[in-house]
């Protein structure tokens, strides 16, 4: 079965993949939620959901550090990854031996297309369509912030890094009506505390991943931006673009009400 992934690559995939490896945590969760538990043979060490099931699956390294010998031993007939979360050299090496389908996601629409596409190549179209329709419905009725609220979304410390435009996180901020104060930058740039201070955002969101911001990190930022309100936020809700979106809509609704 010849298919085209979200990066435009054409891949020859078995009609019914039986041995699937997932290289991305949010897409691993999606595969389980589509009912493919018995077909998943390998995942990364960062694939933590669903917690009661991933512990029994072989780990093939990290999202940017594959253990090729382990992958070879698992003999996959389909590998599912992501253009951004995985590293190009590793993907290229895997693609020489196996069918590798890549997602490329910046918006909610991209995420819904990915869910449906994975449903098609794994013979779970019905389940994928129900899931994507429910997510779309939830987001279509999601309340937005009623006033102008400027936000800085921090993903890393030492050096400080933010989610800027052309990221899924930025798209999620927009979905609930928030203005990204670093929208003039792209992707995940490093910033200084001076730059953050100059922006004086209404809110600073400290993500739980990839850097695990905690309460203890709030004080140093509050000194720099004394007028900003600083919140710890669930990074999975903002950055996981698979079936986790079913839960993120409810999380965003509560967040909007609290702002």
C-alpha cells in the first residue's frame, strides 16, 4: 500500500501492519487508544501513556537516540515518527530498511489529519474518525479568553527557551485566544531574562515538559517580571497532538475560566 506521509514522502506500507514501532509519545498514546495494543512492539523511553500498558512494551531508546540493534530485533513492518520530535539522521537510517511514516504538525488541523491518516494505514479508520470528530467538536465549543491576554510560554531553563510561532504550542495558545509575546520569533528560540522583562507579559506559563518547571522556579522569574502572573501548566495538554487532545480541551476550558 503506497501512502504519502505529512512530510510528502511516499512509503510502501503493508496492507495490515502487524509489528508497529512508535517513536513519539503522543502518537504512542494514540495507537493504544485506536485499539492497536497487540500490534505495538516498540516505543521510546519517553512514551509514558497509557501507564499501565507501556511498561510491557520494548523500549528502543529515546526520540532522538534510537537503538538500531533493538529495532532490528523487533523486526517492525511499520515505524511511526515525527519530523520535529525525531532526528533526521536516525529517521533516514531507519527508512533504508523499514517503512517509516512521519507526521509534521503545527496546527490542530494537522493533528486531526494525522489521526485520520494513522487510522487509515493501521485499518482503524472508523475509530480514528470518531476520535478526530470528537476532538474537533470539543475545540469548536471551547471558550476563548474574552480580553487581550499576552503570554510567554517557557519550555526550558538554562538557557531559557520559549515556544514561539510555527509550533503546536503556539497554535494551542491561539485556540483559547491568548497572544504569544514571542510570536515574532520562530520555533523554540533561546531568550534572556532581559528580553522577557522587556515583553512584560500578562502571564508566564512554565511548562511541565520538556523541562520540569516547579514552584521553586517561579520566584526568580517573578523578580524579573513583577507584574506578570506566573503559572505552572501541563505541557502534555499543550504539546501532545494525539488522542490527548480529548483531555486538553477540558483542561483549556478550566484554564480560560481561571485567567
